[in-house]
C-alpha cells in the first residue's frame, strides 16, 4: 500500500514544463480571440500577424496536455482496481473530481455572460441574449461543440463560443474510463488507430464541408496522443528515448521550444498552405512538446523568472480561458460608453482596449482562482477520495 500511495503522489505531482505549456496555450487563445472579439478591425501589423499564424492551435496544445495529465493519474488508478466495484468507484471518483474542478467556474461565467448581454451591452459586444442563452444551455449540457457546427457562418455564436473545447474535453473525460475497460491490454493499439484515422483528414478552411467542420469539433487526436505519452511514460523504452543531451545545452532547449511554438502557430494559419491536413500536424507538434515536458527535467526551458511567470499563467489557464471573452466584451463596452456617440473604433484604440481588457482579466482571474477554483477543487477532491476508498474498504 505504501508503494501505491507513493505512486499516486507521483501521478498528481505538477510538472513545471507542462504548466509552462499551459501558459503558452492560453496566450495563443487570447491572441486568436482578440481578433474581432476585442479589436474589431484588421490592419497593418495586426493583419499580417493573422496571415502567417493561426493561434487557435493553442486549443490543440491544451488537448495534448489534458490527455497526458488525466491519463497519468487516472490509468494507474484504474489498473489498481481489482474488482468491478473498485473500478466503478474509481471511475465515479474521477468524474466527481473533474465536475467539481470544472463546472462551478464554468457555470458562474455562463451566468455572467447572460447578465452582461442584458445589462451591460449598449455596444452589442456581448451579442444577443438569445444567442448567449442558446450557448449557455449547450455548454451546461456539454454539447457546445455540436452547437458550433450548427451555427457556424449561419447564426450568431454568442460570447460563450470557447466552451466548445470544454464540452469536447468533458465528453473525453466521460468516455475514457469506458474505453479503457472495453479495450483492456489492447488500449494503446486502439488509441493509435484512432489517432491515425484522423491525422490526414481535412477539417478546416473556408471551403470546409459541414462534415469536415463536425470532425474538427470532435477531434481527439491531440487528446489521444497525450494519453499515449502517459502510457508510454510507464514503459522501459520511454527512458531510452529521453533527450538527456538537452540538459547540457540551455540555448538549444530554448531554440527547440521557440521553433515548435512558431511551427504550431504557422501550421495552423488559414492563409498559408503548408500542409493540407494541418490539424493532424498540429496534434503531432503538440504531442512532441508534451513529450519533452513529460520528463520533468526542464528539457523545454531552464528554470528562471520567465519560466516562473509562464508557470503562473499556466496555473490559472482555466480561469483565463473562461474569462477572456467576458473581459474583452467588458473592455469594449466600457470604451463605447466613455467615448462620444458615433466614435469609430480603430487602431488608435488598440492600446486602450488592450490594457483595459488585460487589467480586468487579471483581476477577475485571480478572484475566480482564489474564491472559486481552489476551494471547490479541494472540496471535490475530498468527496472523490471518499468515493474511491469505498472500493478498497
């Protein structure tokens, strides 16, 4: 039992490079969604940035991280379950832990979005109440990714559109224990086949079909690659491929990190024609980043204050993801009310809008993290631990 406890602690230990990658992933999302949601114009350097880079790939990096982190803790727990009752209790404990971790903050900000659409929306930045109500219901049912397919280019998505990726992850969390149970020892092969079957699909672009858009909103290749890395990390061959040479070359580590992050965004560009199946390549790049981070030896970035800043951002990445669109909407509404009627917002307002959104975001994120996330995550963990112990008593 002591060994099991030590293994459990190891499974839940945070990895600095992984937290840093979360920080980069959410910054990518902030940049991508600033286009049109905060800055309603495209011009100059701003325009060229979005020609060469597609920062929506931060979501795929999130997926790869999530697959690795979840599988790293869940799969050993399921493997230790010796009876069907213990397996059920471990699965239920996992679901409860995730629900307490994710749902309270998510539902809180859905409510704030609805309030913003009604009471703080002279500029129209929040969109209509109807669109946000539709989005809130879809997000609470964890089907927001399917709603995006239905409304894409046809209807207004509302301010809760980023919840599509949260719904996809929740669906993944629900299905993973069932897939593990059904696959048994064949699990790595089942996951590998699922990854390969998606890699070469065309799932995005101006000419994407509705089927292609659906496949894009239910993509799981990055998630499953993260799971495969977690499985591999417990095999002897994992250490054989450890890039130990990076420990002696800090500059090389930074070069590799910068190159992979630039490649991640460049491949995701909708204007460049690098490859016809970009999201398959993006999933692989995300997986390489997670693999290098998974050794917990600072192979991606030496320790120092820049990394500590990114780790801080990563630790609050969930709150940032939930709150950034409300922060953008609030900033637009504030300046709309402050400026004379008929003001045309353009590049001259970029700094003002950007700083207002950033300050509001940081304040709201820290309040959410300290008052909502941490207390309820701790409470959920206690409930989940009690459920898990029922199967071992």
